[in-house]
C-alpha cells in the first residue's frame, strides 16, 4: 500500500454510492489493472460534513496496513492519495480536501445490488443473496453449501486475532464468484477495537455478538427454498438494525413459526447471541455449523426438491442479463457447472 497520484488512473464509470462513499471504476495506466476509486460522498464533501468518513478511511488504512492482506478475503487496498482538492480529476467543483483510496476491483457479483436505478429497470437485486447465501441448491465442484458463511467466519477470525471486530458485512459489501465459491469483502470500514471503551453516553462499543447478529440477520432464514423463480428477486433482512434485543426477538418469532430440527438450532443460536453467551468465535462457529448442516439435510429431503431446483436454475439464468456485464464477471465461465 503506497501513496499514489490520481494522474496515473483513467476513470471509466460510476459503479455506485452508499451512505459514506462514492465508488468509480478506473484503469491503472501504468499497469493496465482494473481498480476502483473510493472517495467520500460528494454531497457530504460539498457541505464539509465528510470528516467522519475521512476518519473511517484513515482507520481502515491503518488496520489493513498492519495486517497481511494476502491472507484476507478482502479487496486489496493498492494505494491512497494525499488529502487534497481533487476537483480537477472528478470534473466537479467541491472545493474541499479529501482522500481517495484505490482498491483492486473485486471479481464476481455483489450479493445485493443497491443501485436505485437497477430496481427501476427490474433488475433482481437480491438474486445473489438468495441463490448463493440463503438457498445454495447447487454448488461448484469441491465446494460445500454455505461456503459464504464459512469464509466470513474465517475473515472475522483474522480481524479478531488482530484485535478488531469487523462489522457491516451486509450482502451489498460482499462480492461472490459462483464458479469458484470465492468471497471478496469490499468494505472494511466498520471496525471496532476489541478493547474499545463505552462512548460518552455510556453505550458499549460494538462487540463480537453484533457480528453474530449480522450473520443470522442476513445469512439465515426460516423460509424453505422458493419453488418459483420470483422468490429469488428481492433481498432478505435488509431493514437496518434498530435495537439488538428487538432484532433478535423478531428473528426468534419468525423461526418459531415453522419448527423443525434446523429451526430449533436457529432458536438456540439466537438465544445464545441475545444472552451474549458465546465465549469465543469458535463456539459460535460450532453452533452455526450444526444449523447449516441441518438446513442442508432438510433441503435435500424436501418433497418438492425438483421444483425448487428448477426455480433456482431459472433464477440463475438472470445472471446472464445485461446488468451483470458491468462487473468483472463472465457468466459463461462462472455458471457453466451450476446449471440445473
């Protein structure tokens, strides 16, 4: 990771924007590598309200710089600019200083598409989350179902060993390569030190049980695989977390409606998270593995399994549409071994 000059990059398009950052695609004119450029949201910059995002960027650079990126399932940070006025590069007139971060462009597709225009044009924005995280009916050769969960646990363990909790692992921050089952996390800004003190109001800092909550909220569902392709279109669990206990209470109520072995194990997980009863990540991982294995067994025994697989295959075909061409994603190669 090094300080870089934006003049070496040629911007090629706007990829998207979120609460904190705007992301553009670009090409490194020295190496030909495809990269992304991340800067604070322009609206925040123009109002001089981007200080918090800048602090988040600096913290991320420090933490990732101290870790061995080669072992992380994270889009590598290649460099960063000095904090300066970059109006000349972006063609705007914000008149403020900020830092731009350069990252290797992630391969695959996002599990959740957040571009508002995609919804308007009818893109099935939740298809990645549904196909590969919630209802993985077909897997690439040599890859076990629910590989996304296991890789996110591996990544969290790396950060915990370094003294941090990584949060905000929502589907929109995860890219997935269907052909290999590989995960790439594109945003590691939501970091909390394991030994962080309560804030000025006495509220505890986010901890490891907040990560467990995210894993259950976004990557576990009481629903069985859809038997109609339409069931794969919309995202699941996207309402923001309001309160820790309330979120888990509502989750427990949903799982309790359709009791079976997998649901019982999910309720066990939810209760232990609510009680903050897990002593370490390995303890949570063991309970989650039991749950995932029971979901696999349940799905394999479904009386309408063939109908569900057909719906899964139809939804998979949507990834050959025009929208997905904006990513580093070759549907012919990635989907070749997944056709039902």
